[in-house]
């Protein structure tokens, strides 16, 4: 298979210092020295997530962690509220429904952020809700929702808050403990900059209390976070064969993140994302998200009405060896999604994408765009 330059919203192209860890020799996942290394990785993850509470690395993709978090702290018939402003919000509601939770939703137009006031209204009108779930960075729309403000609302109602931060942690600020988030899920292959295969789940003390109160702690096995908690203080802090080389890869990426400096990293993502969006606008196109709510790890660009997104995607692949993703759901065929996170959040990576889009629109769609217009922000 030929290597294509990946500019999709995950998996991202990982740095060689990270990738090379995947070919390390095997070690026993219960070896004392290994466990020490593993615990060091957990400490680094705690810094990135902004928590001193429990953090677990589970083998699986992002959805594994979402399912574990949802199913571990609530019981059947429990009322849950999901803020939905894109595909991943819908997925979360589906997962909760599959566990027979009573799912209430606040649905918000695609392209808009989740409004804390709407969460407040929903919690006012249904006092039975125990858990609110929202997505921080909606990968289907490129929108960032205000988690800190949503957490304040949840706290005022004494309701738990779970956040899907799969596409945002590592690229934009996240402060689990300071904000008062109870469950946080993120995965290895996006803002954290490692290969797919691991999901990171953090659980607050309040969430553990809820799990115990709901009797949930005795149900389920692999996805039961209470089971994972039982092992946390043991010499081998998990009960499965850990994907050791994926953990080594995450470690190398976390080291790169620390070396760059977390705030410098956020600024770099912001700068590159702004440059990307400025170029898009300067060609007369627009992103699904307004500038005020734009996510700095993914942009979703709407196609002009006469342009089919798949044609642009094929053009970029053929002419530039670059891969971007199609729109999701109703935006399939009508938008492209471009990932600019971790290693792809550099000007040298977005410039060919912008210029490729510009060339396509000029040469294949007869649009009157001046040469270099896409690069105005670079
Ligand atoms: C990618 C993503 C997921 C799903 O992760 P998988 O690793 O594909 O299971 C969930 N939520 C958001 C916001 C994502 O971007």
C-alpha cells in the first residue's frame, strides 16, 4: 500500500520518534520494571487531562471508553441527558440507549456549540437526570463546546458530567479537575499523536460514588470501570494483557508534548487552524463552524453547491498524495473534513492542502480565485 499523506481527523501521521516504539521488543506486561514505566505514562496522561483522579488505559478504540464510562456509572432506567451537536453526540445517545438508559437529548444545529443554558433548561425540567454527556470537539462539524461553562451548570444541579474529548485533548485546553468533569474519554490516535488502539478514561471520586450507589459496580466485566479500579493498586494495575508497544508509543508522544510545552502546543494548533480557516474564507468558502466556536484540531469545509466533495478528495489524493475526509451524515458529498492536530498542525502540512483546494476550484470548477488566495493566513 502506497503511503498517503494523512490530513484526516484521525488517525494522524505520527512522528517517527513515536512510530518507532511500535517495533520495540516484547516485554511481560506484568514485569516490575514495565509496570513502573506504565505508571509513569499514567502520570503524564494526568498532566494532559488535568486530573489527579483515576486514569485508565484500556485496549480498544475511543468507543470502547465511551461505552465503559456510560455503562459503569449509571443503571438501567437511569435518566441521562446527551447534548447533541453532531454525529458523535448521536453515537453517545445510541450507546446509552443500547444499555437501556432513559436518554434525554438537547439537539443543536450542526455547526453550533452546545449552549450551557439549554443544558440548564433541560436539567430544570427533569430533576431525575443523573448524568450529562457532551462532546468537547465535534469531529463531524469542527465545533468546540464550552466544557467549563457546562460543568458549572452540572455542578449547580448536582449532576455528573461526562465529556468525549477524543478529538480535543492534546490540541486544546482541558482541565478535568478544575472544571469539575467527572468522566473524560480520549483516545490515542488524535490530539495525543500516537497510533490507534488505546483509549484513556478518567473517573472522578463523585463518579465512583454514583457507580456504587447505582449498584453498577458489580455489573459487566471488561468494560466495567469498577473492575479496573479494583486492580489499580495491585502490582499489576490492570487485569488484561496490556498493548505494551502502544503504551510505549503514547509515552514517546507525551514526552514530545512536554518537551514542546503544553501551552506552546495549544498556541501552535490555534495559529495553524486560524491560518487554515482564513485561507478557506479568502477563497469564498466557509467552514461549518463560526470562527468563535471553531475547533483547532479539525475543520469542516462546506463545498460550493456545484462541487461534489468526493471529486475534490480524489483530486487531492491523485495530484498531491494528500488524504482528507468526506463530510459525515447529511454533509456527505457536501463538505470535507481536514485534521490539523499533533503532527499535522504545522503550516508546512496545511499549505499543500490549501493550495490543492485552490487549484481544484480554479482548474476543475472554473472558479475565479486569484493565485495564492488560499495562503493568505500562512
Ligand atoms: C474519533 C472520535 C471518536 C471515536 O473514536 P474511535 O477511536 O473511532 O472509536 C469518538 N468521539 C469523537 C469526538 C471522535 O473524534
